[in-house]
C-alpha cells in the first residue's frame, strides 16, 4: 500500500476516530517526530495523515504498539521526504483556493477530540475561523496582534469550553430538573469533575479537548450526585437511564487530548474560573 495514496484519500475521508496515544519516532537524520495514533474505522487498514508537522496514524482496533512502530519504520523515508518540504501552504481551506498561511504552533489543539493545526493569516480584522474539513484553526489578524496569539487563542478556547458546558447544563436541566448552584472550572488532573454538598459543580479544564458526548456524561454524572452522593446502584441506574451508552464516554476518558503548554488559562496556578452569569439565571 502506497502511503501517498492514503494521504490523498485522507483529505476527503475524515471519518470520526478515537485518539489512542502519542509515539515519539526518530527519523534517519535523528530528528524526533511526534506521531498521534488513532483508532480508525476501517477493519484491516491503516492510514497515514498529517496535521501541520504532526503525523497522524489511524490503525484498526487492537493494533499492538510494536505493529505501530513497524508501520512508522516502514514508511520512514516517505515521512522524512514529506517533512523536509513542509511549506505552510494549505489547499482547499473552505474556499477552495490556495492561501499562504504561517503555522503558529507545532503542537495541535484538540477540539471535540480531534487535533487542529493552528495557522495565521494577515488581516486588518481579528477573527478565529475553524476549518472543520481540513482540521485547521485559523487566526486572522495584523502582524502586531499575531505576537499575542497564545493569549487570544487561550481566551477563545476557555470561552468556547464555558459555552459548551452551559449548553450541556441547560440540556440536563430540561431533562432532569437538576442544576448546580455554581459551576467552577479548575486545572485538576486527578479528577474530571466533582459535586460539593452545597451543589457547586467543579469540572476539569483538561476536559476541554474531549468530544461533546464525553462532556455530557461527566456533567450527568456530577448532577446525579445531587440526589445520590455515593456511587450506589441507584446512582448508576439514574446515569444509565439517561445515557444508556455511557460506557463509551467512560472509555473515552481514558484517552488524553494534550493541549500545547501555552494553552493554559490558569498559567500553571491552582486557581478556578466560575461559569459567568450562572447564579442569576436560576435564582
Ligand atoms: Zn462520582
């Protein structure tokens, strides 16, 4: 199987996939390359694909790590050739014509469980555009504003996450007639979420890269702790009643969707952010 063919196919065939792991791979010239491994939808096929300078490899379910390494080794020449001509020109970016763009960050940003490359394009007006088709996050701005991209993208990412959480809370409020008093986002790694005795909900910032279904499960789980503080039979009965396929979301929580180190609204500190205007809405 010729990987170039698969690269071509990949731009038109972006089936939803599951992130499995990250592998560091050494090229012939001793450069290290990061490869993100996904579980693809095809049964016996694998697919190589790129997002910026990050290699993506889609493998069938249950593929061994040793097999992944063999695949990468077999295609090392192609990977090397492709990397040595990394010109940040992206075709078919929504409008179907060539635009030259600068890559802002070598690490992808995860949105809804999918990695997006962060690019910049010169413009008088500041805007952030998501290109779902080519998995690109485009910052349009002046050269001056471009230098502040970590702040701009971080503010945008936290707002997007808070909006999503608010939508999910409103959805479950309709269904369950339950809602927390206050909602906090914290940079916790040990816990995805919690519900305090006075019904304040905390959610981890590290959930921001996950897909909506997983967030929906976390919020449901914490809301179910309002009537049932422990993980009792009745607690799980309530969760399963409203989300019969919650196992899938629970499995997804074992994945890791890493953010670039600069994408941190907490600047490495142990602070919290409160979901704004939540109190006023329900009192
Ligand atoms: Zn719990």
